[in-house]
C-alpha cells in the first residue's frame, strides 16, 4: 500500500506554489488562509523539511518544494487528463455546469425545469468555482461566467449584459422619488449596499451615478458590502439599505413588490454573462443539448 499525505495537503501546496500566496491559494480553493497554512505545515511535517520560506508579505519556495512541485503537477495533470477522457465519452449522461453563484441561484436554477423536462436522461451538476475553465484544476463541461468579453480562442457566447437599476425595500419606500431632488435625498438618507468581487468592490454605483448625472457624496449615511449580489439583494429586501442591482437577478422581487425601482435610470453593461464550453466536450450530445437550449432561448435576450 502506498503511503501518501492527504490530497488536500498536496493541492494546497501546489496552489500555494503557483500563486506564492496562502491568501490567494485559499481563495482559489475556497478554504480559509488558516486551512492552507495547516495543510502546508502537515505536509512539511510529513516530509521533515520546509517547503516555503515565509517572508513578510511573500513566500519563497525552497529547494525541496521545487523538487516536489513538477512531480506533483505532472501527477495532477495525468489524473485530470484521464478524468476528462472518461467524462468526454458521449455515453456519459452527467452534464456539469459551473456558474457564477448569484446567477446559478437566481437565474439558472428557476429555468432548469424546462431543460430537465426536455432531456430527462441527463444528470445535472451545478458548481461555483473561480478561475479559468481550461486547465488541470477544472473539468466542468461548461461555465456561465461573469465578465466583459469572450474568452480568447475559446467558444464563448454572450447570454446577457447586466441591466443595473436602483432599488430599495417596499417596506421602506411606498413610491419612487418624485423628482431629482427627492432622489438625491434618498441617496443621502439611506445606507448603500456594495458587491465585492473577491477583494474589491464592483463599480456599479459609480457607473449608475454617472449615467444619472448626479453629483452626490458617496454613501453619506454609511455602507455595507457583501461577497455576492444575492446577499446584496437579500439585504435590500430586508431594508438594510439601497442597492444598484442587475434587473435580471431581481425579477422575482420586482414582480412580487418586495423591491421597488427608485429611478428610471438603467445602465446596461459593460459586463455580462457568457457561456463558455470546453473544447474537449463541445461535440458531446449532452453539451450540445444544453448549449443549444440556453443560446436559443436566452442568448442576447436583453
């Protein structure tokens, strides 16, 4: 029997070696920085030698780490290649789709019933991962990605651009502001809700204010930030503040009246959602069924 350390420790080491950052490795693997540090320490204890020199704000891989890394990368690449070959078999009935978290929850899932009814023989797996679709670390069939443009050299189709509108809770607002001054008063009197993209805010507020032509102080009554648009939407419904949100993602709340659009100003783009397909599986029946269904019904449906 082979005596090996845990796969988690090996993956943590490979990702930390690639990024030279425990923080970035943790973000990519969706764990805490402390978990990455512990896994690296366990691997170093197992080997009896350090794999990184830990400097202030940076890592340096040691000679032992440089010796281990290419063997580990080759092993993971080999595993990924074999898994891809198996998954690419046309007889495989598992369709795997990676989707941005808010889109998966609020837009894709409600529409999947129609696809499921048309293709009941398929099993469907929806995941949320960061990073490029291609490469040894990812093996989903396709992804619905939030971004500005198509992938270079890839098969990408624009599904929709974002349509940003200003909204607030119906429990707080009984009607939209009647004029520009009233709108400025709303902006001055209520906290603003922000969306984070890993470690930075998306500039949706700046874009909306620019389109509205309003010269107002940024978040004069406080601000709250969240890691997903879905969390921002829930916070807005709860009356925690006002938000600039993509209309596509708040269709249910606008329809049931829990959110009220506070201005007619609507900003389109520049970002949107793209369907990307792995070249290795683009001719499989399951992927053709999904991409054709999605593109025919929803592509560029502004």
